[in-house]
């Protein structure tokens, strides 16, 4: 019998090691789906605040239009969304 906590018997010849399933951790430990999404939102918010509105992507414009804290940028988001879609 193999004891998974014993370093000497954990890998015996002829016995396959169990593969770890799921995403590989980006940092020291794995993040949950909610943590990954929160990180994505933080990065997108900082990209919106730091870049010129001509650099915004369609995803950035949709985030601005659906988030109350970016209410001041909505006019610029509509203009950039029109440019991206070819309406202007």
C-alpha cells in the first residue's frame, strides 16, 4: 500500500501518480473563479482609467456603459463604440 504522505513510498515503480486537475495557479496558490473574475475587473478598470478613450476595446466600452462608477465616461464610450463598429 502506498502512503501519499510518506515521501519514500509515494512514488513506487509501476504505480502511476495521480494528476492534479484544474487550472494551474498563477501565484502561490490557486484562485477561485470569483477571484479570477475580480482580478480581471480590477485590471480592466485600471486600463480604462489609464488609457485614452481611443485605445478602449469593445469590452472596455461595454464595461463603462454598464457600470455606474464610470458614468462620466459614457459619452466617450459611445463614441469609441461607434468608431469600432464603423458607424462614424
